[in-house]
C-alpha cells in the first residue's frame, strides 16, 4: 500500500523547450501503366532541458542541463507495377531505392548542487576541499559532455507477388541495406570531485555495416472468408554508439554491433457466420542473434550485444457480433521467451563490489550466464476482453455507445537490467476501463465520459536501481541481488471527459 500511495518524495526543478518542424512531399508519375513514386522528407529538431534531482533524492545533489539537435532528410524512389495486368493479373511487384542522412548532437552538463559534497564525498580533508570549491562556484558545469553523430543509410529493395493458382500465391522480397556511421564523444570534468558521476573520455567512433534480408510468404485463400499463411523473414538492426555518459570510460567499447532476427509465422485469418464471428490465430518463433540489450549500470544506460534470444508463442484474437449494435472482442497472447546464449550477462548488483557471498560465483558474480532466463518485459500471458453496445437516441440522428474492457498481464520482470533479479519481479495485474459516448449525426462530433484503471490497481510500469546505490550504502552483502530499487508507479485511476469534432 505504501509503495503505491503515489506521494512524491523527490526534488524537482525542470524546464523544457522543444521545437520540431519538417517538410514532406509525395509525388507519383504514371509511366506507361507503371507508377514512379518519389517520397521526400526533412526534419529539424532542437530541444533544451533542465532536469532537477538526476539522482532521485530529496536533497540537492546534482542537476542536469541537456541540449539536443537533429537534422535529417530521407528520400525514397519506388517503381510499382500495374495491378491485375502482368501475366494475366497473376504478377505484381514494387522495387525501390532508399536514402537517409542525419546529423545528431548532445550537449550535457551536470551541476554539483548544495549537498553534493556532504553526501557523495568522504568526510575529512577531501570533503572540506570539495565544499570550498563548491562555495567558489566550482560546481557550475561540473561535467560537460559533447556527442555528435553522423549517419548515412542506403537501401535497395524489391518485392513481388505471384499467384501460383487461383487460391494460392507466393510473395518474395529482398532488401540490401548499408549503414555508415561516425561519431565523436568528448567528456570533460571541470569539478574533480564529480568522478563518481562522469569519467574523462575522448573517443572517435566509426561503424560500417551492410546486410541482405529477405522474406517469403505463401498465402492460401480458398474463399473470401478464409486466409491461411506461412511466412519466413529475416531482419537486421544496425549497430551504433553508446552516447550515454558514465563513471567509467568506455572508449571503443562504446560501439555495439548489429542485431539479426529470423522470424517464422504460421496462421489463419477467418470469418464465420456472415461476419458475425472473426477469429485470427498466429503461431510464431523469432530467433534473435546479437540481441542489443539496453542496461542501466547505476549511472547511465548502455547498449551491449547479448548472445542469442528466442521468442515463440501464439496470438489469438476474436470478435463476436451477435447483433448490429453489440460486439464482444477478446484476445490472448502466449510468449515463451528465453536467452539461448548469454554467457556474459550482468551480474546481480550486490556482487558489483565483490562481497564475500559472491566469491564462489563465476567472475565473483560480476557477470552471470543467463542462458535459459527470460527477457525482461516479456510476460508469459497477456490478454484483453471487451464489449461494446451501441444505439440510437430516437430519430434525432444522435447515437450512443458504451464500452467496457479488461486487460490482463501475467508475472514478468520489468527491471532496467536483464539480470534475472527477483527484486525487480512484477506480479501480474488486471486493468479495468470503461467509456460512454454520445455521437452526433454522421459521427461529426462526440462527447465521451471515460475511465481507466477503475480499480486503482497499483503496479510498477518499470523498475530501476537507485543511482549511485553503492555510495548510499544500499547494497546488501547477505543477498547478492539486494540493492535500492526505484519503481515507476503506473497511472492510477483516471477518469475524465473528452470531445472531438471532425471537419
């Protein structure tokens, strides 16, 4: 109860300014029945942020000022075949070229605030010197990080669908992608006592990568109400750079490599009883290699390549409409998730300082083999059930609708680090919501009364370890996983009124 009382107990000082604008164009030219389509866009983003209490405490230790800029443009040229003309309507295709370019920068400055020295610097001469420097203004811009990155991405792709026979079709597609990235990372520390927050670092980074990915899909449609499909596809996510600052210099270890995936799907989309029942079922498996694992090291977030990860399961969704004004929908998803290879996974936080209880573990518990363990944010079961009832209000042209829904999520681990720590386990929960709306003629407008999480269910949407937990003495040597854990408390019971107007 205390955990979810939603009382706020940290210091907040914040300012946020954000500007984002862009241009886009989409033009199509007919060339002898074929279509030549050109898509262009440009985006310009600038943001400045002042964050108080970056360590999440009630005393003024450190605040942060950040600046971010991004300028990007992308262009795509497509060549599209006419529909139902090639080979008697049995063949169609699309082919294209894609180009993307972005320049991105980060400027981060940390401030050492009034109680920084008294809490984070050992008592004695060192703390005295720290407070003297702080009084003289040394805590202003205590650290300064500058990160700049340039990205160029190019791709060639094509996809074709061939109708083998009237109910059977085959789709084949392929894409070759090439990525070229370069970056500069510079971390300065003007306040020498801020070593617990930021390490001095200067690194020039470069990464070039390319990959061919492809897919094949076999679709069988015996009639307009039945579709059975079998898909195989491969995927690729390029590597990149860790731009987050930390207390340990990473240098060339800031580079993380590509992530690849092989995806298998078998399923059916079906309609029954003249549309009164819709039922869709998909079985799937994903084999992920070089999984880009995002972890929090106690000071900053880092991405590193894990070994291999497997996701498999099924998704079922149904819609039942016994009458024109009453609909019931339900869905259920099952996920079997586990690492098939991850020998260097993060150790439990209590082992980071090497307590005696971890001495018998491999690498003194600083790393662990996570093979067979489940990925975070991967509950075994999720589901949803809802019902909608609609009707007219006399002959006025007005209508009403009433919806109720329940969503279910089973137990999972939602910690910021994939380390199988039972401290960051989240029990399963159910959320109840409802909505009543009145609609105008032709749905031109509506007014609705809504509510979500009506039972005021308390749960953590995410959990992460307290920043600088070692400095605060929060790590417990009795149990190697024990440390201070922060809970991002999810949205409480919420209700309100909304209105929309379409024109």
